C-alpha cells in the first residue's frame, strides 16, 4: 500500500514538473513585444490633454510623434541599454523636432524604461494572462517632497495576451494589453459640494515584433476650495501607432 502511494506520488511530481517545463518553454520573452535595435522607429498620433483657464477646463491638443532607437549605450548600472529619441511635429507639413529622450534596458526578465527621470518596469516575465507586477516600484512615491505619490502601488496586469488587433488601419496578429490603473476618488467635480476628487487611468498595448502600439494615461486632481489651488491639475496622453519600420 505504501509502495503504491509512493509510486503515485512520484508520477504526480513527474507530470507537474513536465507541465511547469512546458509552461516555461512556451512563455514568450518580453523582448518579443519590445524589440530594440538601432534605427528602429514607430510613429504615433498623440492627443495631449491639458487643463486651461486656471484649471477650469480641459482641452485636447493633437500632434504626431516618432520614437527612434538612436544608439546602444550602457546605463548607470553598467548594463546594455538603448537611447530613444522622441521627435514631435504638429502634422506632416512640418519638420520633426527633437522633444525628449528615453532609455530602455532589456533584462532577462523585464523591460526597464526611463522617462523624465522615472524608471518604469514596462514588461515583466512571464508573459501570460493575468500575471501582475509592481510596475512603478523604482519610483519614489513615499517621501513628502515627492509629487509622484499617485503612482504608488500600481499593479500592472497582462490582459488579452496574444490577441489580434487593428489600430489606424494597421493590423497586428499578436498583441498584449498591460492594464495599469483605473481609480477614482471623491465626488463628481461638477457638483458644487465637491471639495476634492482624483482620477488615474493607464494602459498600454504592445504588438509582437513591433513594440508599443497604443497608450492611454490620465491623471488629474481637483480642488474645490476657494484657494489658489482651486480647479484641476494634471495631464493625459493618448498614443496610437500610424507607422513603423
């Protein structure tokens, strides 16, 4: 009886081990969805949400931007990284003007991305449905002087893994969505009684062999007091791919 139990136990361990090995073998690399090579570019339509009239009204300003992988470099930890330039223009009638610089560092388990001196964990292994990680864990969200407290404890989650998608007439066979945040606090700012409200929403989509193809980010805070801070402060962007090489 004991012998039979041990045999069954060993067989169970064997199948569990095989299953884990198969899962490990079939899990795609994060680099599949964030390929980095010098000369690669992606062009996007960019809608920028800003607040005007002393924070009383939001408006959307549209541009085109292009992210170009400029060079392979070494980051401050001595790792291989890539410098990415962003160029901007109002429309195709204008010349590109350099607007920003980013750094992407591919590791065996993740893609680290530095934007405006903030380090994000954009993608993390394994690439499978519902896997989550703390994408903003490198950002100072705790100190009293930090104005990034709203980025604290965000759970990045893989959603719609290996899904086909069409954006701006461009079709992609395999994409992943990274859901990052959907949080609201306080009452409706249109109500006279609202003293404070806050909204954060963020997600990104990546196509296999191409990279980032769609991004939404929105964060605002509303102060209803009779003070200089009255009204909205914050910003939002929406990126959608229109071209790539």
